[in-house]
């Protein structure tokens, strides 16, 4: 799938301009998202797929901002995250019962994390102009020989204006093997091992987490309303007036309304709540 992005980050070099632009793209409500996915999946409507992707670019940008601490260009982080978004659109199904954003988070983060792990070590090791020159010179030499001799290190240090210690550090960096995002990050503590991707994850309350929680809360409330509608009229009225009304009624007022005891009202309320809990447990499983 090929999607033309609204602004080329590489050309503008301004993330804030890009962010302003993608934030101006209207977000889709659930019905619009379902309609576009139906058109894309049933009719191979690529225009519908592009509209879905464009409306989620702000989501990618917010996730990418969480990885800025690694010193990598935000433009590249956004680009990698967008690749993950496009992969998620191809794999998404309306049968999953969730919004695309909830499903796409894994794909967006996975692409960004792969990029971070491929590049962060080398970026951190080449923090000055001299070290960047050292990196490129040393990398070309490493293709010819395993380790530099003392004489070669001395000549390179003098030529590039770096210390021999810098050369040693860079040589070690270039000699380390590639790391994969799903590799186990073993530790000496007991318990399940983590992957490197898990360790990269931002543990703070993020935009993506808030969106997922809001989506789940909305669907939970919709399910609660569905369950309430299955109750008999009296139980439904008691539950609504006790918990969902702006002016909540007391057991006494409801007992007077139905001509039964306070205890009977309490029993009907408790039975209705337990009924909802059971059906919601099935929904959340």
C-alpha cells in the first residue's frame, strides 16, 4: 500500500509544521471508520484506505514523540511509525470489535522500536563532528580488518583530532552484533524474561493508552446499556433511578412508588447489578 503523506518531513525539516497539519485532518468517528474499512476490504477502495491512514497520522506522531529521548530524528521516527500504521490497516478486521487505533498501537510501536534498536547505539557513539567522521572512517576500515593496530589508531587519532580512547570505544561499538526487537533481555532476577521492545516502551500515561482506555470505556458503557435493556421494566427503572439518573432516588422513594418494602427494592437492585456483572465479565474476557 502506497500513501502520499500531506507534508514531506524530509523536505520541511519542521516537525511542528507537520504536527499542525496532521492535527487539522478530521478524526473519524466509529461509523465513518467502519464504512471506510468496508469499502477498502470489500471493494479494494484505496482512497478509503488512504483516508483512514491520513486521519490516524496524528496518532503516529504522538507515539513517535515518546521516543525522542533516544536522540534520533523525529522525522524518521514518524516515518517508521507510519509504516507500522499502514501494516495494521492491511491486517485489521472489523470482526475484532475494536477501533483501529487500539489494534494499530502494536504495529506502530514495533516499527519505531526496531528503528531505535538499529540506530540508537551508533547515534549515541557519534555525538560530535569528529566522532561522526571517525565512525565513517572506521567502518570502512573494519570491512578490511578485524581490529586496528596501535599504529593505525595513532595515525587516525592525529588525523581526525580524536583520542585513542574514542577510537577504542567506536571499534567496540562496531564490533557488536545486531540486536533484534524480540530478543530476550535476560536478567538475574526471577520472573518472566522481557523483550527489548518491552524495555523501550514508555511506561507513562501516553496518548495511545488514553485513547485505548477511552475506546474500551465507551464500548463497556454501550454493553452495560444493552444488558440493562434486557431487564424487566421494574428492575430497569430501579437501576436507572438509583445509579444513572442525574437526580438519584432513594430506596424509600422507589419503595413508595412500587408499594413494596425498602428491602425488596434493595434485593431487586442487587440482583440487577449482579446480572450486569456476570454479562460484563463475559464481555471483558
